[in-house]
C-alpha cells in the first residue's frame, strides 16, 4: 500500500490542495494527517472540513499543538501564532471544534507510529531537532517507523540495535529503504509553512511493502496563500515567510 503523509497544513488551502492532487496522481491509496491543520493560514474552516471528509473516507488524523490550542485558551504561543489562533477560533463552528478536540495524539498500527511531535511525550509537543531528541522518541516505542511533523523541516533518523544513531536530510523524490534492522524516525516537512528555505509544500509517500519513504514537494501558488493571509488581517510576517520558506 502507498500511504501519503501530510503534516503542518496550517490552514493553507493552495498548498494542501496541491499536495493532495499530486499524491493522488502518484497513486496514494491512503492518507495519514499528522496534525496542525489550523494556525498561521487563512483557511482554517476549509482545512478542518477537508480533513474531516478525509477521515470519513478512512484517513488517519492526529492532533497537533495548534489544533489543541483552539479549544484551550490557556495556551500561550509567540505573538504571530497567538494572533492566528485567536482569529481561527472565530472561524470554526462547533462541529469543527469538536472534531479537533476528539483527535488522538498518537495512532499505532502494523509497527508504524503516527504522532505530531514525537513518541516519548506526544502531548508535550517536543521538537525533534537533533539525534538526542530522535533517540528519546525511538526508545519510547517498539514501532519500526515513527512518523511525525512539528519541526517544519524534513529529516530522517535511524537507531541501530547497538544504539548507533544516523541522521540526514533526505533528497526530495528519491526513495529511501528503511532497513528492518533499525528503528526509524521520519520527520516530515510542512505542507502549509515550510521552514527549510524551499517554499514548495512538503509531504511524503510510504510504500508499506517495499518499506520505502519518499519525501516529496509540490509547487503551489504561494503568492495567493500570502494574499489570503494579508486580506484577513493576520500578521504580515505569516505571509512573508511563505515566500521564502522560513
């Protein structure tokens, strides 16, 4: 089976639409959504409705920290993120809020673990930025492969049976075989707000039979996404950063 994985959509309709279309063209048979459907972007209602429809069709959806913040006014973020979340709360209806509130923080199946941040404390929203973070996550689970987002930068980590860690930044559109003798942590790039210097939306494809992960990018109308942010009175920096992928 070919699974398409998406993380950090962040209410970016043009980006998520482009990724969904491209993944379908590539033959994706199932979708896994790793959280942060809202925040930063201008189309939270569309994003939550789209994710809700995908779940009704069999997709897996995980709770992200921005999704959690919608229903928790005690959460404090940086100024731009806080402004976006407060604006987002006014754009979502009761059914959409309820959908976000009931999402799980982790789903595990067939030795695959899906989380938004990492495995050791999935509801603490820890960032995986180095091998120490990755090791802690992998040692907290017996899953062969853990998939997460949250960082907005693609990365791939592995842990051998002797405790040796490896890490590298994968090349887009080049499949990587996830060897059975190691544990793996697949950190996806962001659909809706990439931060690796490439404005193109990021997602990944996982072949469950070949045990191969392929990191992918989808070009989209970044200017349109930025225009929607500005039009809705959200912080200008949230629009500007889309143009440079940071």
